[in-house]
C-alpha cells in the first residue's frame, strides 16, 4: 500500500513545479510588463556603472589638478639662482599667492571631490604660513566640518586650527580645538598642547602638567622630550631686567681759553 502511495505521489507535480508553472504563466500573460522591468533594471545597472566610471574619472582628473597645484609651492624664486627662467617667482609672497590661487581653482572645478576637500585644507595651511590666521581658521573649520573622519589631513587640520586660534589670542578656543585631538585618537597630543598653553598663560601648574605628559607618554619619545624641555624652562626664574651700567663720572670742564684783546693802534711818541 505504501509503495503504491509513493508511486502516486511521484506522478503528482511537486511544489516547485507548481510554482514554476504559475510563474511562466504569469510571464506569458504579462510579457510587456516583464520586458519593461528587465529594461529598467538594465538601465539602472548601466547608469550606476556609468556614474561610477564618471566619478572615478573625475576624481582622477581632480587628483592630477591637485598635484599640479601643489607643485607650484616647489617652484624656485628668481633670487635663488637656479637658472630656470620659467615658472619662477620674485618673492615668497608671490609664490604663496600663486599656490592658493591654483588650489582654489581645483576647488572650483572639482567641487565635492576628495581632491577638492584636500585643496581646502592646503589653502588653509598656506594662509596660515602667510600669517593670515583669520582666513586659515575659517577654511580649517569648513574642512573639518565637511571632510570624512578617515581623511588623512584631519589630524593636521585640527591641530593647525588650534595654532591659528592661539595666534589670534583666542586661547580658550585654541584649547578647545586642541582637546578635540582626543576624538581623533591622539590624547597625548591633546594633553601636551593643553600643558603648553598653560605655560604660555603663565599658570603655576604648567610645570607639573608638562612633567605629567612626559611621564604618561614615555613611548612617544619626541613628545616626551619636548614636554621635559618645556618643563625645565618653566622651572627657571623669570628673566629680570639687567641693571643699567653706572654712569661715567663727569669730567671737569676744561677752563676756557683767555680771550685775547685785539691790539689797538700803537701810542704816538711825544716830540
């Protein structure tokens, strides 16, 4: 009985066959709709590939433009006597202006690209080098707010922002900027900058802060060394004004030379 039942079951279509049959029937009845869906999927696939190719090509062009802009900074000055008459600048100021202009062009032509973000950070660095810390502050803040957390210049930009604010006398804002280095995985640098600012402000615990930095981060040799050196400077007595040299004794004035009277006419002899 069981054998007959199994044979009967084998003769019946299984669930997959039933589903496949229904699917084929639906496709036959809705052939136009199926073709439209297939075409739409194909267009989406091709469009995605084309966008990726376009974006890759654009990023490649942007990277090349950024490289050319950065090369301007290495161009010689006319006074350096390199014998290269092309692409030379009379002064460093002229060269810095040319670098910034080239970087701004990258930003204008390739906005939204990673190279454009890097160009913004580089603009800020060159503005800072030129002494324009106010402009550097704005561009660094714009870069930090738009660049991704994985951008390789993010740490440098964050620390540069602290220095730019410090140069403007905004010590509290500078300390806040340096403190954000902790969020980037650099607590040692944040502690060092905080201790350094304490020394700049003349705080009494600056020496202790610097010594603690050197003690807490012995594996970071360069940072520990600089913290120790600054701690030694903090322990030195303040420089006092050197006493003025004693004035030389006044010499007596030389006696005035006697005034000679003009000789008058000789007296006449009496006859």
